[in-house]
């Protein structure tokens, strides 16, 4: 299959956004998300549309106190953090690595479960968008060398047309109480629920480094 | 034990930073990190010092292409993302949930392993800082109602005095090749390595929601 290739300069994206009727607010969210992400990645544009759709379905303001679950580490967490203020460090964003461009958002709740909305890239809707389909399915025919800007253009044109939505019921995690204990191996302090036996997870199953020397 | 309590307005933090000789660049990193995080959390200030220390040990510029591993979801990921540009969505930050205020950073490498630096809150150094010690060890004597600003002040005064550093060897993850497959249960597309049997992880072990209805 032949896909369209790059023939336009980057700057044209902005005028295409105007032509596709993309609001100034969304354009601003693209800019802030790409700046945070560090590269002009196609997935960031899709994720901005996903966040915007979630907020609309919830009837929520971007800076309202919300919770988010992304089903992938690819791109999606960055617009979620930038646009909604749900971050990893404030515990309002988590990733459950399922491998899908899907995002669930909900309001805070005092109950063990609550209702939220899930927005996802719908495989059946990708048929009308050959470049997005090739990129999303990691097709060997897709080249990130010269198809990125035509792809982004197709994403901008598609907007929500590649997304589907569900109302879902999600579990609300309880805040765990903990006390601090010292690992019998490294001597560092960790919360007690992070210790298996007397050894912290860093000295046990989650070990990821060897010490060369103190600096 | 009696800890100092709030007696000063928030605005005094800035003049204390000047008094403690904290550079304008670090002060700017505090502001950006707190804005991103959404609340004036003590851990964010410690994490900014940790990031700054890592960068200095690596001799790196904040916007250089680096990789980071945080050993906790608490606060630390946010300054890492804001200051270094290592984000979850661009795969240059990962969290290994060990429960420690510890951060490892390294440069890109073509080898399976590379050297990095690990900066961590050192339990033995907390003895001289009663509020930080009480907060970090989750002591029942610590009240987040009226000790947060005295705590932040102690953190600003301590700077790197509560941190220790190690040179470490870390594993460099290989980029995995994958193809897209359709889950036999939900029908959505996922990378093949995210499928167990013919079912995606979202329909299997990582299931986190029940569908109420399409929207």
C-alpha cells in the first residue's frame, strides 16, 4: 500500500488545525503537551483529543480534582499530566500497562467503586484512516522517517472520529496506613508494606542496580 | 517530642530560600515543580534537590537526553519530569516502586549496561533534622495540619545534607519489536507481547473496570 509522504513544512500543521476547526484551547494543549514530551510525537496529539473527550463526558473543568488511568506508557501520560494536573507524583495518575491507547477518568469518591468514562482508540474506526492505522498497528509499511507529518495531519483531521467511549465502573484505591522500617540488607528506610521478609524490594525482587562505589 | 509548628505565612519561604543561599535557578525549579504537582508538598522540594544533585554528578545540563528511575511514586516523578524532560510518555522516566526517596539517572548507552548515579534520602543523616525525620518515617507525632511549612523550611535549610550518593551500574532496556494483534475478548488492538493466551491483559490479569454502557 502507498501512503502519503512528507511534502510540507512543519509550520503548516498550525494552519491545518485552523482549517479543521480545532479550537485555540486545544491548539494550546497540543503545544504544551509537545513541549513537555520533548518531541512532536503523533501519539501526543491523539492523547490530547482523548483527554478533551474525557473531560467533556465528565462535564469537568481541566483543573478540577480528577483521577486518571492510562492503559499505556506511550505518549498518553504526558498530555494527561499537563492538561488535567493528574500527575504520577500526586497519585492522581496511574498507568496499568495493557498496551492500549485508552484513558479512564473519574471524579473523587468516598465509595469503594465509582463511575468514570473510558475513551479509547477504536480499531474498527481506523479503517478510514490509513496512516493512523499503519502507525497504530506498527505496520512494516509505515516509516517514521518521512510519514510523521502526514500522519499528524490525518490525526488532526480525524479528531474524535477514531475514538470510542464507554461508561465504566472503577475501583477506588483505599489509602493505606504504614510505618517506616529499616531494610536489614541496605539499611535504608522503607514503608513496611514494601518489605518482603526483612528485606526491601530494592534488595529483593525489584533490584535494578549494582553499587560501584559511593561518590 | 515537641516539633516546631506553623507560625509564619507561606510567602516567607522565598526569603528563607535567599537566606539559605538557594540559587535563583533552583528556586525557579521549585516553583515549576510545585505548579505541576498542584500542591506545596514537602517531598517536591527534596526531589528538586535530588534532581539537581544527580545532574551535577553526571555533569549534565537539565535538557540533555538522560534517563531516570525513581524508586517511589511519591512526589519524586514530578520534579524529574519538569526539570529534566524525562517523562513517562517519552519512556525516559520509569518508577520501580521500592518505597524510597531515591533517584537514579544515567546517560543513553548502546551497551546492555551503563554507569549512573543514585541519590537517596539517607536515614542516618535524618537524625539532625527532627521534622524531616518525623515526616519521612511517617511518625504519629507529625501533623500535616500545622507542621508543613516548618518542615519545608527545614528541608530548604538541609538541602543536600540529608542525601547520599552512589555510583551504580544499571541495565539498559532493549527496544522490543512487536506486532499488533486483536484481543479475542474485547476486540481491541494490543501489541502481541501484551497478550496472554489470546486475551489482552485488560481482559485478563490487569482488568480494572467493568463496562456500564457505551456513552
